[in-house]
C-alpha cells in the first residue's frame, strides 16, 4: 500500500509504541537464530548455548558460550537508519515506549532513552549470577575470559555466571511483560518492526494495542499471524521504510 496514510497516522499520533524483533538488527550485521543465515541454521549445536538446562549442567557448554560472547557481533555493530528513525520519534515527543525482543542494546546506542526501552529478553551487555542474582558489566567478565578463565564464576558466591538474557527454559520477567502490555494498551499507534510475531507472550502486544483502539502497522519481510488485523502491512527493508515514514511525517 501507499505509505502516505501511515505518514499521516504518525503525524497525528501522540503515543506511538514500537515493537522490534531480530529483523531490525540483521540490517546492522547481527544474525538472527532461525533465518537462512541464522546462527542455529548454520550450527544446530549452538542452540544448546541458549538453553538454560544445558548451560547449568555442562561446563563445556558454558565454555563454548563464553567464547561465543567474546565474538558477539553486538560489540561492534552500529545502529542503522531504522534504529535512528525510532530515535527521531522519541525526539519529537511521540514515542510512548519501545518494546524490543533484541538483546544487543542497539536502540540505546542509537540514542533512545534507556528508560523508554523495554527489553523483554534482557541484555547481552550485563551478566547475572544464577545463584545470588548479582549483576555486573559483561565486559568485565569477558576480560576475565581473555585473561584465561574459561568459565568465570561469581566473585561473591562462586555461582554460575551467564549473560543477563532470557535463555530457553527460563521464564520471562512478569513485571517486564506487564509493562509492555500496559504500554501497548495505551498506544494510539503501534508499529511492529522486524518480528514474526510468533513468540508469546510478547506477540500479544499487537492485539492488545488493537483492542485499545490503536492503529497497527506491521513492517516485516515475511507474513505474520496478525497481518489480518493490521491497518497497514509493509514488506520493504526496514532501514528504508522507517525513515520514510517518520521523517516525512515530521
């Protein structure tokens, strides 16, 4: 469809909520998990590194995980024009909340306020102890790995450290999901970007926004289960589409 109506919606909106998935980060060089060039597609064994049960039970899985963290593309990835378009929404006072399934921190690096970003799957930039809950910066833990510790333990209690992200087998944080759902219910425009909308409960923000009276725009390369209730569906590349919608609506 023409983007002209969407530019009008953006211009008129006062409480825009943006939901982002892996698609916005792949344009910054961060691969997804299940896509044609995905991490697990290329190396099925790598899926174990994201499973909490394997991670806790097997020191070798943890050692592989720490080596993978050393080379994580998030350390060098730069925000793309899609990220910057969302920053523009915030600077214009229109961004009510930014809900992201990504763990790479690129939204904050682009300039979005940390307090406005809801990270439903956590962040790779911190570590957490699975025993005592102590958190700290990931880079400090990675320095220990570079210095020869293959599986650095918590300095407070000796427990297992992992990235402060939600692994398979771990529950999402109820207060984070509640915050995301509340923000969606308050939106007058929800823009879903680069997500298949197949992972629950967070996919539920789309119908929640719709029930609250918001218009829904979906920007994704592939069909999603909610295309039928969306007011607009766009298949063009995110880095081209979002700036066109946001800047033209200024």
